C-alpha cells in the first residue's frame, strides 16, 4: 500500500474499531485473542510497524474526508465527485459522500455526521451563499473548502470556483453575435452563489449590448426538470417567443431541448440553446450542446489538493485559498444564427 498508513487503515482491514487497535497496541488485557491476532495480521499485511501505527493514532488522523453535495443525481456533481474519489485514492484517502439539502439545518446535520465519523476535512458543494453556520467551523479551525460555491461575508472561507459572471456574459455575447436579441434566462434560485453570479452576468451582458431586460423571459425556480420544461414550453408556444435560451446548467438546457422538440421547434434553426457546466452528455454527437465549460476536472482536483494542504498544514500561504478559474465557451450544434 502506497503512502501513509494510519490506524484507520489497520482498523478497516482488521474489521475492528480504531479504539480496539489502540488497546491492542497498548496491551490492554481485555481484548480477545482472535481480535488481537487480526490487528497484528493487518499491521503486518500493511507493512508498517506498531510504532508507526501508534503515531497515527496520536495524530488523530483518519485519512478520511467528507464530501457534501446537494444532489448527486445532478451530472455535474456526480462527475466531479467521481474525480475527487479517484484523486483521493492517490493520496490514500477515503471519501464519505453525503447528499444533503441546502437549508442550514440539513447542512448542519451533514457536518455533524461527518464530525462523528472523525473526518480530517470536508469539501462542500451544497450551501447557500449566506450560510453563516459555516463560520462556526472556520472559527474552530476545521479544514473545510467549497467548490462551485462561494460563501459571502466570511473572509477566511476557502473556495474553488469558475468565474460564473464572466461565463454568463460569454454565453450571452455568443448569442448576440449570432443576431439574437430576445434571450430567455433559465436558472436555479439565486440564493446560491453560482446562480446569483450567472444572473448578474446575464443582466450585465444585456445592458452592455443594448438589450431590454424582460422579466417574463426569466425563470429562477427550483432545478426540477418538469418545471423548467413547462416554463420553456410555454414561452415557445407564444407568438413573441424568444429566439434563444441561456440555461444556467446543462441539465436545465436538456429540459429546454426537450420542450423545443415537443413544440416542433428545430434547433438551432428556430431556436438556439446554450448551457453551463459542460457535463459529459453535452458532447454526445446526438445532443451537441453549446455550453460554458467550468473546467470541472481542474476544479475538482484543485479543491481536493487545497483541502489536503489545509489538513496537513503545509500551505506556505496563510491567506485563504480563493481560486477562480477562467470559463471557456464550447460551441457545438445547439447555437446558430438567428434568421427571424
């Protein structure tokens, strides 16, 4: 086994608790003979001495991290979680994933659950931008970092994100360059930093291009496929329908594409659609969704690496990790020139 071996690894292989490992190493009298043998066999199998395992117990590290996401069925989070799991294994870390709602009570329960499992640090992709509960954990010095999210009002918070505002402006400008003047905006609730920033970018791009802001073209509801589908379908049935849609996520863009098919609109001849995230299915040749890339692989790897630096206190820079990646426009089949 490569890298550090901890008491957690021994306990896992021996199928006992870390407390039992500690008792065996300290010759605690009331440990069953077969249990004691399993612990020593695990230590020998892993190739480390009892002294090294004892030191890992003293350090209280479990080589485990927590990952909190809002909805693991969301392709972006499923794909980035897979990257984090893969990368964590390279550093001999286990990852505990919790699928949690974004309200503060649910967030607190998730944090408490992970604390109970003695994780060394936590990656969070599920929190409102005004979640002040986070401050308590930062005040305790607990290693916690956000990805694809930002918490406002907490200067010491760590995060890795894409420039969402710039990405939205790039998306709208691409549509404007293709002669679209009436552009709908589809988003999740703006209590989350990603959607808030993309909404701000959308509005700013309209203003810079001399386009009118029309509230009737805006959806800022729950990220539920059926609701997005129905909203887009209603717009497409209107005689004054928009010629383009900008969706804050690729998942929502897929619902809009479905609505276009249902209403008999042809993409991109009758309507253009651009998403945000660049999930794997977006590049499928049958879908070919134009989108804004979040550089999700780089984001996920950076987030994990920065968390491990916080856990090991080996980050030479004492300032908070605040990393904003540059978005990238990916042009595929769903955007084209408006001929109306």
